[in-house]
C-alpha cells in the first residue's frame, strides 16, 4: 500500500494486473534490464495506472485491447490471465475483443480471440479438475 494515501502502489497494481505469475514476469523484466522492472512498477503502474478517473477493471480492458490491437500476444496472454484471476467478467473481455474486428481488422481480432479462448480454457480447467461444473 502507498503509505501516503492508502492506495495500492505500482508493484501491487502490477501484481494485480499480472496475476499469480507477476513475480516471474517481474523477474523476466529485471533479467532483461533491472530498470525495466523499476519503470514498470514506478511509472507504468505507480503513475499511469494510479491516476484517478478510471477503475482498475477499465484500465485492464484498455490494456487488453491495446495489446490485442498491436498483436502483442505474449503480453496479451499475461494480462488476460491477470484479468480473469482478478475476477473480470470473461464475457466483457470477449466483447471488447470482438469490437476490434471493426477498428483493427478481422485477422488481428481473430488472433486476439484465439489467445483469449486459450487463456479462458486454461483458467477454467482447474475448476473442472477440482470438482467444479462439468464442461
């Protein structure tokens, strides 16, 4: 928590956005260059994601659609996992990705939807194994 205002700090927001793999993803950044992790925690999540005006879930949706629009499937996969682990409505994510058909084109949106389906399937798989609802 940010001691000054009781809000989550950048590292905590990054952990929320990236889900259970946040530590490994942070280490991967630091392995490339230690300043990358510092920039992510201090500027990206500590400054930009901490601004007032948008809820965390709205910021996640913006990030997901921006990554999908760029074809950044590795980062998209990470954010999709984080969003689902944080409890974001899967239908809301899917609808945002379907909207990309109009604005960035069918092939880009289709690629994003394939990644989304793979992540959603992986997210739901442990539930079925643990005695959750059948497929």
